[in-house]
């Protein structure tokens, strides 16, 4: 589990990065981590940063965060490029590591929640349909 001291070190690191908000998500954020759990961090980059710069920053951040946490299993999610389900999963635990633009952060969260719940019935239908097809083909008992 990521400690409060580690979160403080991460916050100091991200304060020097071109980000508006950073979230810890996945099993580390929910307290359901185990020895096989990785570290999932979602980043809301500052507006105006192009996709190449974001990709380069992500690679840099993976190494830097890994060094801070003394781990080699860090994943960074670019929230601006993530599908609605991943956006929601990243913000739902509300485990914010760092933010410096509360207006953008709240606006992003509201949009992500709305899009997720708009999409949720379709996702449920697709999951039921896939399960039915698997059962029909004998893959499920």
C-alpha cells in the first residue's frame, strides 16, 4: 500500500510537472492491494500540452514515480486520452495525490461521471450479450 509519506513525495514531484490533477486508483487506492498489485496513477495534464509531449512525460513519470516509490510496476494513465470507463475508474475512489486547478479537476470529474453513467446501460447490454453468446457456444456452464 502507498503510505502517506509516499503520497506527499509524489505530490511534491507532481507539483513540478505540467499537470492539473493526479489520482491514485486501482487496488492501491481501494486498499485491496496484494503482493502482485501494481501502482496505477492517472494524470490530468495541463491543457495545451500536445499528445507527443504527454507521451514523453508519461514515460518520464513512470521512471520517476518508480524511483520515488522504489518499484518497477508503475502505470500512468493519461486521462485526456482514456476511454470513459477508465476515466471513471480512476476518479471514483477519489484518491487525489495532487491538484493545482480545482476548477478543471471538478469539471473533468463531472464530465467523466456523466459520460460513464450515460454509457453504462450499453456496457451492461454488451456484457450480457457476450455472456449469452459464450453460454450458447458451451463455454459457460
